[in-house]
C-alpha cells in the first residue's frame, strides 16, 4: 500500500466505476473486516467517511461470488455503519453469470462490476505481488513468471516492470 498504488487505484475507481466522491486514502485498520469474509482488494475511505472496497475478481463471477461480495458489504456496514461500495474489477475473459438484481439488506451498499482487457504482464505482476504482500513464499513457477513479466509487457513499460519485479524479488527474499 504505497502512494503510487493509491494513485493508480483511485484513478481506476474514477475511470472504471465513475466514482465522483473524493477518496482520501486507505481506510484505517480498525475499519476493516475481521476476515470473516475473505476479499482480495483494498479498502478506501472517502471524505464523507464512506467505504469503498476495490476488489479484483480473477475467476468467473457467479451467484456464489456475488453472495461473497454481499457478505463483505454487510460485514463492513455492520462494523462501521457507513455506506459501502464494492467495486469489482475483472478481466473480460471471465464469465459473468450472476444475475443483475436488487439485493435486500439492512446494510446500505452497492456492488459494481467492471471488466477490462488486461495485459497479461500486469495481471501476473499483480498476482505475484499479492502473494508476497500476504507473506506467501514464491515457488519456482512464480519466479519463472516473474522473470518473464518485463518481456510480456509493452515495450515502453519494460523498465518500470523490471524495477517492480526486482522489488518483488527483494521483498520475497525477506519472507524466508
């Protein structure tokens, strides 16, 4: 959770989800869930005190996944008693089979889904970085993918991708 990532994630929320509220930063730890409902994203707070969870969906979005996000929204609402927005970002290669419907709940929340055409380099980088951030040791396959990421990305981004990969390698060595 660094400032560069914060700026990128805020830009994603504004562009992909038409977010107009002012996002002041990452939400404090005490506002996060007690991990009863697992999620794969970051939690943000707006200048009005509302919460936004930016989630990354890498598998098909079906009824079970929708139910998981509803549970996350309800848990966040119950803990913080503020409006909750769940923004789900996914590659356009997944199947979206969950119904679009109104969900009745005591919680005040909305769930939005946005699909994009990813560059596989950034997708792979995100997954490996997520593992390292969660203190999961990288295996040989992860390291092979990590070494290929700069060549998978756009030519103009290769230097930036290499630097990110080096940072991830350094961080992964600290897990050992």
